C-alpha cells in the first residue's frame, strides 16, 4: 500500500470539508494517508472540525518544513491540499513552498510533490521522481474532476542590484495586508493593477515595498531577513471561511505537573506550549491587537485564561476586529480573561517591561499557588507596570469597558 503525505495548508480547505473529501477518496483508492498541517492559520479550523486525530497540528512548522519532515521520515510522495483566494495565488503558494524546501537544502530528486488546489479544482504536478508515474496516474484517475495545470520552471525568486535585494510577490489584491513570517509589515496599494508587489531589502532590513505601503512600527518586530527564504503572503483576513462547528477542547492532563503562565508576542509557538508534556498553561499574556485576538480565539477552545495588551492598532487581518474598539475583543475573550487597552503605540513598550520584570526574559513562569489568586496577582502587576498608559479594561464577564 502506497503511503501519501498530505500537507494541509490554511483553514479554508478544512472549513469546506475538502481535506476530509480528499482523504476519503484517496483511502478508498487503496492509498495510506498521513496528514499534517503546515503553518498556524489552520489550527483552529482543525480543532473546530474535530480532526486532531486525522491532521497532525502538533508540529510548529512552516509548510516547507512539514515537507522536509515528511521526506526525512521516508514519506516522499506528498500532496499539498489547499483552497486559495484565486487560481493564481494558489499556484504562487505551491511554488513558494517547493522553492523554500529546495532553498533550505531539500533534494528535489528525492521527492514527488503534487498540489490539489480546490479553489480552481486544479492539480499541479510540481515534481515527480522516477518510478512515481503510476502513483500520479492513479491519483489523477480518482480525482478526475481536477484539471491538470502544468507547473512552470522554478527560478530564483530574488534579484540583487548593488546593495539592494528585490523579491516580487504575485497574486496580490489591492488593500490586502502583507505578512512576512507572521508579522504584518504593510498593505497592498489600492492603485495596484498588475496583482504584484515587490519587497526591497537592504542589509537584511526591509526598506520599501513597490506597489504597497510599509507599516513602519511593525518593521521593528522583524529579525534580520533573507528575502529569498522568508514566508511571505498577502490576505484580507486570515480565515475567509466559517467553521461548521466550534467546540471546546479538553486538554490532556495525564503526566502534567507544573502550572505555568506564558508570554507571547506572536502565536507562532502557542500550540506547542499548550501541548507540552510536563506543564499546564493556565494563563497567557499576549502583546498586540492581532496577536491578542488570534490567541484568544485559540485559547477559548482550551479554556485557558489570557491577559491581552492592546493599543487599538489592529491591522484588520482578523475578521470581527472592525475599528479596533475595545468591545470588539469580547468575541475573542476566554472565560475569566481581561483585555487592557493602552494609549497608542504603547503595547510593545509595556510588553517589554512585562517580559523583563515579570517573566525575567524567560517566556514562562511557574504558578505555585491557587491559579485564581495567581491570575489576579499577574493582572495587578501588569496594570501597575502600565498604569500611566491604561485607558480601558475589558473583562470577559462585562460587555463593555
């Protein structure tokens, strides 16, 4: 029985039931299937659909890293299952994942990589290693409604002129947010007409975006960049579809001992921390409007409290955060949680103080006493550190600040 690796990307293909459809068809054709999620945006969709036993979301990996992990474990025929905004953006995604895999040292001759793009019902045979023609033919037969689209030749995605590095991103739409490694760094200009933008970097720092506008204060959150390797995408919101069901998760308690509070600037490491074998995350302190709303949406599914620090500069990537009003966060707030609204452009400053003075730059602290009492102590410490900048507080038990 041939083993296929399913690289699942994004929430849409899960919300629409298309991953389950693909798995059912492939298993019905006699294939063995192992599915894993690449990236973080689809994790809540997997939870909502009750598919954690079907799709592995435990790995904190980018799509290209999941691809490499499959190959490392001997699974070398991989299907990317995706539902993009448009046919072109789906094609750009598949190319980007494969290019990242190769640029990070992946041997393309050891891999067969095929994309199932549900937005356009296209199948794209990016790579086929010798001997896998029969497998691909069988997949084409059982997914006969998919039209084959020929991949184009992979070429270097960047060009260098003097001390500047340029990288073009295709398949973009006016008004979309530009996201680099999970951080929103700008927006696509309304005047953009050719569905592309070009990022410009100098000495590892973004300095311009042709066809867009940079958000200067967000650039400070980016580490040193290699434009040729970064995960870059554009979107209006990170979840364009609605889940069929939403259920609260029961956290596995077996073997867990410590109770901890954790600190997050981004949600990138949130799931691995929740699923650590030796500790229960009881409290999460999150910094930033978008990080707080995304984290809250995840944490409420696990019944984990949060203290969110916001300053009203949400970039609009999260549906439901319309104008950044404090009350908008009610729908993202886990029970027993609190959102603290600060003066403009102060969340990162206060976040740094919290990280240094409460967490000692360690990312987590152990809660030794009653969790309820510890939560109240943490909340008051945070409010004390931020007292000059606090302009509002929203508790999950109160509808307004």
